[in-house]
């Protein structure tokens, strides 16, 4: 086995030396003939992009559905755009689902229909009433809830991750359609930027 290995090693070494010493190397001529520098076009490193954000929580899923319907053949990405302090108005978790259901009925009877019940984790059976950026607005909303009789509601500050949708090289039609659609998404904005080509 060693003899075969040594033989192959010597053969390859001799072949490599012959190829390097031959100035009329045929493989080099073939390679040069295949290159056409005039046909090479470089892709731009930065392109026009439209960023739509900033979304928090489930808003990004709703926006994703809107964008995929508006432009089914155009690719886009969802990216994290930072985080922000939000003021969460909530009712702490109850011991069981029956107590939570009674509180939900009470809220509905008071005309409060916008809330979310937590299904799992340490907040299971807790009721989320609102998530607001402005602290003074959160205090006003909490005061309104307490005046209606929701005395167990509280405010807690949370850091929430924000996301954005990035559309590379959008058409004017896409821009106009997104401007119309973003009216459904309160604090979001469209921003024209340069971003990396993908």
C-alpha cells in the first residue's frame, strides 16, 4: 500500500513540475478565451428600499398578510428594528379560567371589548387591556378603567421588540398602495432608504 502511495505522489509531483515549466500551457489559453470582461456587470451594493415599520407583537403578521397580498411576486424581508419601552395596562392573572371568564363578562358589560386573555406561562389567565407608548396616555386610560369599576387594572413598563418590513427596489405602484394600507396601522411609517443588495 505504501508503494502505491509513494508512486502516485512522485507521479503527481512530476506532472505538476511539467505543467508549471511549460510556457504554452493549453489550459491557461482556454481559460483566457472564456473570459469576456466587457460582458461582466457588477451588481450595485446599495439599492433603493422602502421600510415599513415599526410593528410590535402580532401587528407584523397583519402587515405581512397585507404586503404578500399586494405584491405576491415581489420579495421582501422582515427585520428587527430595535425595541421601545411600552406601557402595558393589564389585569393580573386569576387562579382559574372560571374567574377569568367572570372578569371578561364584567368587562364586556362595561363596554370594554378590546382585550386579550393570556393562555400560557406566568401570565396565564391574565387579561391584557392595552399596550401604549405614551406614559401619560396609559395613565389616563387606567384612570378611565378604574372609574368604570375595573379596580384591579395596573400599568407595567415593558421593553417590546419592534419589527419592520423591507422592500427592495419597490415600484411607484407598490409605494402608493402601501401608503393607502398603512392607515390601518396607527403609528407606522414608510421610509425611503438605501440598503444592501441581496
